[in-house]
C-alpha cells in the first residue's frame, strides 16, 4: 500500500513536470494566454 502510494506520487510529480514544461514551451512560442 505504501509502495503504491509512492508510485502514484512519483507519477503525479512526473505528470506535473511534463505539464509545466509543455505550457512553458507553448507560452514561449505563442504569446497567447
């Protein structure tokens, strides 16, 4: 159970990092907000 929680936590952090990089990339290339 604890291991499963850690895996979900890591997955969420990874997804958030991808979203952050993705939106930063979009904002850099397109000045549309």
